[in-house]
C-alpha cells in the first residue's frame, strides 16, 4: 500500500498513513481534526535509510507549548513570526 504524508489543519501535526488510494484522508491522531495531504520532495525510503526521513518528519512536529505561541517584541524564541 502507498504511504501518504498528512498535516492536521488544526494542530499542524505531520504524520504518515498507509492506505489504498481510494481511502479518504484520515483524521488527526492527536486532535481528531481534518487533515490535508502534504507533497514532499524527498522520496520514501525503506530500511536503514528511512531513519533519516523519520527524524526529519519528527523535527517538523510542533513542540509542546509552542502550538499557540505568540511572538511579542524581542521574543527571541527563534521561530519565524507569522504575518
């Protein structure tokens, strides 16, 4: 079965799902909200090479407490300010 990458429309969690092409998009496993397919430029890898892809996907996950972070003047948190 193909592997698809999804991103939650609410909490922004990114995750993979294995299912048939005709299966509808799954709900977010964390908050239950709707998800959207994410198109990645890196191909799926298997075996030892998959470890780097897994680490890269985990690095994109929101850190605890940062989901609702507001950037004030002189924030210094290192995150980009959203317009």
